[in-house]
C-alpha cells in the first residue's frame, strides 16, 4: 500500500501549471495537499469574495477529476489585502471588506467546502502603526469567529520567532481559541513547546529545516508553499519536494515511520477533520 504524503500549503493558479504540477506531485509519491486560496482581484463585497474564492474551489474540482490526488481547500481574506484596500479606502471600510471575506470563508467552512480558514493574519512587512494595530485587531476577531464554528486557522505573519508564537498564542487565549488549532504557515523549525507556545508550525520543507525539526521532536507539518507562477517556475519550492524529501529522510533513518505517519496522516486528520486515504 502506498504511503500517505501530505503537503500542507500549496497554491495553484488557472494561469499556471496547476493539474500538470499535481501530476508530477503524484508521480513523485504525493497523495494529499491543502490548496490554499491565491488572492485574485480586489474583492470588497461578499459576492466579490465568493467569486474570488471560487477560483480555488474550481481548481480543486479539476484536480479531483483529472488526478488521483486528494485535495482539500483553505480560503480566507489574505492579510496583505487589508494593506491594499487601505490605500484606496478609509480604514473602517477596508476592515469592513475584510469582514465580508471572513464571513464568506466561514460560510464555506460550515458547508464543508473548505477545511480551514486561511491564510489570515497580518502583513509580513512593515506598515504604519495604525494599520498594524488594525490588522492585529482583525486577526483576533478572526480567531473569535473561527472559534464560533470550530474552524482551524492557517496563519500568515512576519517571520516567526518564539516571541511571535507567544504573541499569537496570547491572542488566541484572549478569545478562547484553542492554540493547537492555529497553524503557522511558512514557519521555521520551532517545534519545542517553549518555542511554539502550542501552535502547529508548518515548516517549509528544506532539508536543513526538516532535519532540525526532526531532531527537536515536536509536532509539525511540511509545506512547499508552491506558487504555480509561470514567471517563477518552482517557487517557493517545487511541488515534488515533500514526497522526495520524505522518502530520502526515511531511507537515511532521520525520519521514523511513526513520525512520517504523524506528519502526513495523524496530524492533518486531527487538525482539519479530514480522512487521509491512499487510493
């Protein structure tokens, strides 16, 4: 029986290689992945966000029809979109648009069309103090709404440190959101409890980062953050990386069978309420 291989964070674009890239993922041994919303257009209303999210959902359906890969969708108002909106609108209106995007993502979670809300969070680059405060306020609001419906959150923030994790954990605690349902996308290998504050790091699958995470022993997911951008082939990492990396780590003894099962099956199932079945 084939081994489950899960990539926690993948983007596909209608203008990119999409299904062709997924076929390569499958050929390399990949079986499952989270397809995360790739921001498109400048949505402001519920209807505009619905149309934008639909591009992700439609790509997932195409992948399901044309490949054996199992794909799960993650959508949410991308935090950089708040920055873009605030350049053209009063901040209160920009936040109102983000709330519309959040509520549409919540609706899709409740109808079981997506398994998590994301990427949500705050800008990964410097912004004005007013905008930074607004982004953090909206992030805490997002945690509160996700708690209402039991949805996990996939977080986009600045480069993470133990202090970043502690700050995000404190936000979650204030609204009663379970820390272990927060997934830090594009995380460094901060897997020890004193580093992650109980959040789940989703680690970019470079060899040094994954080997360090394995040595530390804490829970984590693997991701490529594949962008499917025809202008930058293979960015951020090729979609074949995680199947190849997992196979090599198992062969070298640096990853145990139990750890592979935790990363690619047990943890995704627990986090997202999905079933990992190899066809």
